C-alpha cells in the first residue's frame, strides 16, 4: 500500500510539473532578463555588488582564503530594507566549494541592528538566542543538497534545522531564511541567508562579543584516517583541558565542563536523522565566557542519504576516533547517563514532536517559499535537471524521513 501511495504522489507531482513547465516556457522571462526588483518572488531578495574581476579571481581560486569587499542590499516585497557598504565576502564551505554555486561568508564592518533593518528573518527564534545584532552571515548554497549527485532540493538543511527548533531541542544552530540572490544585478541562485557557526556568529546569538567565545572546530583528516582539531577562538587552555580530559577519561572533570542536556539532544538529533557527515566532521564545541561547553549543530545536508535503517549508536561507532564519540561513550559508562539518554530519546519520539507529519509541514513551507524562483535556478545550473525532478526530490525528503522515524521508534520505543 505504501508503494502505491508514493507512486500516486509522485505521479501527481509530475503531472503538475508538466503543466507548470508548459506555462513557464511560454510566459516566464528567462533567467538573464530578471533583476532584484523585476518580479515578486515572495521571499527575501539579496543583491551583492562586487568588482567583477575581483569576484572572478576569488571564484576561480575557491580553495584560497581570498576576500572581496563590496555592497549588500536586501529587498523585501520589492522594497529596499537594508544596504551596507564595505562588506567582506569570501567563499566558504568544505566539499561544497567545488560546486558552481558557492557559499559566501558575509562579514560586516560594524554589527548590524537586525531589529531595525531585518537582514535575517527566520520563521522562529529559540528563547535562549537573539538575532537583534549580527556580526556576520552566510549565504549558503545548501551544501551537497545543491548537487545532482545528492538529489538536490535546496531545502534539506534548513528543513531539518527547523524541525529541531520546532521540537524545542536544547541546541545551538544556524538560523536561516530562503532568498533569491543576485550578483551585480544578475541572478546568482537560490540560497539561504544563515547565521554563522563562527565565534562572531555565536557571539551574535548570545548578544556578547566574539572575544568571550571559546571555540574549537573538528574536521576530517582523510589522509591519516583521523580528525583535525582546530582551536579557533577564546580560551585556548580551557579548550585544551577539556579535550585532554576526554582523552584521559576524566569523567568528573568532563561532567563539570560540558552542558549535558545540550550534549544529549545534540547526539539524539544527529543520530535520529542519520547524519553520516558527523561526528568526524561538522563539529563545533564552544563556551560563552565561563559557562559550560556546548555543541553547535550545523550542515545537515547529508542527513538520511543512506543507512536509514541502522540503529542510532552505529553513527558513533562507525567513524574514526573523535572527541564526540569518545565523550559519549565515556559518559555512557554511567548507568544514570544511559537512562537519561534513552528517557529523553523516548520522550521526544512519543511526544510526536518529530512525527513525519510535522516534518512534511516544514518541507511544504520551504518548498512553497522558493517555488516561483526555482525555474530560474534550474535554468541556470540544471541541478536538478528539471522541475519534475525537483518535485520528486522534495517528496523523497518526506519518504526518507518517514522510513527513518519508523526505524527509530522501533529501536527506541519497541526494543
């Protein structure tokens, strides 16, 4: 029965897509004919102004840390709501740098009053966070969700992030808003305006200054089948002490230094969504001043690509040695921690906060937000190749999530 339902849904989407494409080919302007205020896209529109030669040099040398200064304008309902000069732009990301549409880091000369100018306007904000002041932003290309190699939707990361927020998880994450982005008046692509996982981005969330943020980054060292730990900001010795305590299995010290509630929710959600690009990668450990260390969640574009039927802890077992896995199993030796972990996991599943229906609502919202602009994105990049393929990929997000959620209920609630 489930296969019949899925086939019916996909058939309906393809049928609707055929109607849309016929209308598109006759009535819509071509991508080269649109500008930041020529159409009502129904979402934020960003126009970046940079010297073309400088931008091309940065674009062609995307693995280098090259920065270009320029202007950034944001439009809402065809009205200019924000304009800033001397903005620093740089290509960001890891593997996704190689894609034709590249993520851009955005760093402002002075902190931006987001209340007055509304540069970033997410659906909701967690009570522990604040977006009134912005030091920097990311214009994200959706990571691997841009590429045809991963059945692109351009909404995957932002949808999983919204699910975690709606479920009220004790997490820190990159807030986002979908946008149509232009460069020097020409359409660049569908992107997400995101808050940052850097020290400046976290400082904005906690309305403090970057110098009060202690931050370490964990990324893969593929040549040596290991991880690289980079202390990026703040109290170097305090971060080093935490990492040494994990290595030396100093449970008492670790419990005092980390926010256990945050760590449990962080582990639960990443394993729940089968995030295979973690925990050997995409890890940020941070502290604000003398507060306990927390784990910042971001880059969920590899969620539910594979291993959808594996148990939650296999995502910790299968990767190379790393501080997240080591920390979890150090705490997991304590029966009280085990009980706390599984009680929280069970409570979230039983509550319905992570139910497939909730995820579908989020996916539909994000899909509708960019439905008008995706034809231009597809015309420019052919990733995905056609609107019909995009509709199918969007529906597959829901199908894969339903499979994973059912497996987690089996592992956690039924065994």
